[in-house]
C-alpha cells in the first residue's frame, strides 16, 4: 500500500492534532498517524469509561469534517525511506509506505523510569503508565497505591487513581519542600493552572505528600507488598499494592535522530521560530522539542501546521502575533516547571550494582558499569537490546553514567518480516 500526502504528522496528541487542523485549513492533504488506537496522546488519552476531553472532542470533530485529512491509528513508524517517505506497520493495513512533501514530528515524550531494588516486581509501573492502564480499563478500586518520582505527572496520576477508586497512600516527590513551595506560589500568575492543581490534589486530603524523598526498594513475594522510602537521612515503609514511579519526561526523538535533525544537549529537537528543524522539509512541535504541557504543545503544533502548509505562522499578522505570544507564555511556564522539579542528588545517585538496569535482558547496573560507554555495554551484555530497545535503560544509563545513547537504527519497533521484505523490493531504509 502506497500513499502520498502534502504533509504527514507523526503523533496524534495535542501538538499533532493542532498541526493537522492548521494545515488542513490551508488546503493541504494531511495524514496523521499514531501508534495508539485512539487519538489524544498521553495527555488526552481515551479509554473505557474515559471519553474524549473537551479540547480533544473539538479537534477530532473539526478534523472529521475535513475531507483532506486521513487518520491512521495503530500505525508505527518502522523506518524512514528515501527521499521523503516512511515505512509504517498498521494494525489495519499491515505494511504501508507513505511519502510526503513535508513532515511534522509531534512524537511527544515518555516518562523516565529510574531503577531501584525490586522495581521488576509485578505491581511496579510508571506514573504515566498507571494512568494509561487505568484509562485502558485496568481495575484499581480499593488498591493501596504509592505514587513517586517528580513533577506534575505525579499529581495527574493521583487524580486518575483516586477517580478510579484507588486509595493513594502517599505522593513521594524528590524535589525539596522549598522548590515545591516556590513553584506553588508561582502558580498565582496562572490562575487556571492553580485551580487545576487544587482540583486534582484536593489539597492532598488523606494523602501523605512527602518532599525531598525517593523510593529505595519495593518488597514482596511475587508482587508488590511494601515499599521503603528514603526521606532525607531516614527511611519509612508503607504497605501497598502498587507503586507508580516516574521521574519526569524524556522527549521521543528516535525518528528525528534517524532523519538527521539537530538535537540539543537536553535531548530535544532543535527548532526555529516556525518550528522548522535543521532538516529541510521536517518540522517538529510539542514535547519532543521540550516538555511543556498541552497548552505549549497545542500552540507549537498550530505554528508548525501553518508553516508546513505555507500559511502565516510568522510576520506581523494578528494571528501570528497571538501565536507567538502564547508560545512565549507557555515556554516561560515550562521553564518554571523544569527548574522546580530538576532532579536532585538523591535521585541522580545510582542504586547498588546488583539492581537490574535493563529489565528486558536482565542486565544489572554493575555489569553495565564495567564498560566505558553505551555501545560497548550493549555489545557485551545485551543491555538495550530487548523489547524497549534501550528507551528505558538507556535514559537511566545517561543520567547515572553520563553516557550518550547510541544513534537509533531501523527498524525502530518489532515488525513483521513481510513488511520489511515488501519494502526491500522498492528501496532501502534511509540511514
């Protein structure tokens, strides 16, 4: 199956959907693909009992009226193709080859999981993963849950778990009480965000909110039964049924790297004022260019969609001025979040060498530490060669050991041999 579009958008979260809507308004033929079966991304994730949120409803309703927009759900990018194309694997169509005039990367971010003793026990998930599982239909009513890590994602997970009937025992935040307090005061400059925070936390009624604290160990026989939490120089233990732990977000830049886009030291795709990357014909928007929340992702997506379709995303028009002002406002807010929840020494300190770093291939931190860089560790221990392809252990190794992850090589996800064979008859993946 082959198709050509003026613009292909990778990612159907706030950035991708706003980019698609803006481009479609300018008359471009647009394809929006996402590896999830439902649009919305992590921020606007849908599921049984979780209908589309109001902003998502509006965007999807508008896109459905556009005959020049094609939505491709459950479609994963397997490899980039020369000169401007992508090899996809779709749940509905199998192997798909699409080409484009311009590409918008709205690939979002994934949460950072940091290893601790016992983190491979059933019942340990990421904080964002807990949200996804609940929205996907996993029952948690009555479960005792500890949510840990850093940043606003913990509060979102708290709200989701409570709404599903779970009993959240504690929110364990690695940032100091002073940092959190300063961030809370700064929310008075964004009243809508303050109201949202109050509504989601309910003032932390009935929940321990421990700052300057991290999870040290999960205990249990066959699954999580108890958690040990380091609070400064002391340790506390809580009986629990589930631990959800996430230390902020890491931009998804695999496709951008494979295409040759410039990446900054923070691991974000570098873009200009119109969201253009260093590669001609490729733009990027949303969390992959820097984590900043739904509002920033949405406005960046609209700017990228307009720029890709030849619309006015810059200049002196009223619309351009409004978009640029909104982007500046939410980028400022994102910087405040980043400063408040920057990982402190306790979170950056590696666990003991016996702790598994790579869960997919059962490789310990001590085994990996014996090598000078990620490439050598991967070659000798198989670290990063499992199902997640190093996305989890690679981010942890980067934080703990200062290693730069190896450049990604296609296929980016497991693919049917038929998909790879069929495309091999036409052309080779771009390197």
